[in-house]
């Protein structure tokens, strides 16, 4: 399974929703980067994604986007292959 990295904040309901979907799809470990605690991490997120909102989700080297993007990817059947898992 490809590693999952997510830029988050503590009180972000979209971050919670995205993590829940990833766990439903078998992701056991998510590297969380809390941008509310680390201003340099927020700047890194903005530089890498061009976006200021959280979550910003990476699967392997692929920038998926935010929570809505993750849900849309899953609905199109693209999430499991990107994670490196076969569709169940």
C-alpha cells in the first residue's frame, strides 16, 4: 500500500471525514502534518499544492487534493488502485 500523507488541523471536520474514508478503504497509517501547530508546514503545503485549505492529501507522490476530491476519486473507483489495493 502506498503511504498516505495529510496536511491537517485539529478542528477540521473535513480532515476527520477524509481520515475515516481512508480507514474504511484499509489505510492503517496516515502521516498527519498539523499546519495549525507549524507555520512552516503550512507554507510547505501551500507551496506544494497551491492551496490554503485543509486537508491536503497525498497518496504516494500523487496530490489527491482535499476531502471532496478524495470522495470523488473513491466514487469514480480510483482510490483503491491509487492506494495500491485491488477493488473488493
